[in-house]
C-alpha cells in the first residue's frame, strides 16, 4: 500500500493548529515536509504524533528549543515506538517535576502573598525562596 501523505491543510485540520503554526514548526526544525509532484507541501502521517507532543509540551511550558532537541532523537521516517517516547519522558521528568512543585507553591501561596502586601523581594517565599545567591550582592545573579 502506498504511503498516504497529508496536505498542510489536512494536518492543520487534524491538529487544530493554523497552517502558519505548522510552517513555523517546520522552520524551527520540529517537523518536516516534502514536496509532491505539484510542488505542494505534504507531510508523512507520523507528523500528527509529533505535533501532538509539541502541543502538549508547550502547554506545560517546555521551551521549543528543548522540544526540538528531544524530537531530534526520534526516527525521521517512521512512527516512534514506546522506547522513543520513554526516552523523551525521561529527559523531561525532572524539569516537569520542578515546574509542578513551583506551580503548586504559587497556587497555594499566591493569595497569602497578595494579601500580605509586603512586596518584599527579600522575604517573599515565592519570589525569593531559599535565596542562596543573596550573599553575592543585590540584583540578578544568574542573568
């Protein structure tokens, strides 16, 4: 059976993304297309799973550069298998765990902080939790 390719419009319809976003992902190296005999951009069906992973990763705050790096290890012209996805999951596990802890703290302490009114960068448990860099002086230390 011949490989069925999807047009950019079909991929947009299936993923719920605008065509411009798919073109952007392609420019960033997240997905790849090829040209058919009419010189139209077409995608292999596997792109649907890649786009789904990109959307989910972006929704939890994973930067596009990290997504691109993770996807670069996947097979280019076949459906990634369970082991491929497990490798990506392992790479993102610690960062996602850190983000979850930070978001949980923000959720649980936000009302208290807004209500306290101190706006103190020195004392705020959200902005300045466990400030190990304060001893190095004022201002941004990691930028």
